[in-house]
């Protein structure tokens, strides 16, 4: 399934971006998800490397 940003935010029940006519910025929730996501990806890559 392909998620659009608004649909993902709606599904999670959090606002990830502050949107304005000048662009977008991460909200505190968006920043937390981004930082944790980077850690999850790194751990996943490490696990895959060990498995190989």
C-alpha cells in the first residue's frame, strides 16, 4: 500500500508537518518519528548484514 503524507498522519493520529505557503517543517512528533525511523533502518541494516 502506498501512503500519502496526509493519509499517514490521519492513520497515526498525529500531525507530522507544519504546512504553510512558505513550505513545510517537521512538528515535534514528526521530528521524533524521523529520528526513531533512522535508528530502525540502521538496526534493520545491521541485522540483515549479520544474517547474510
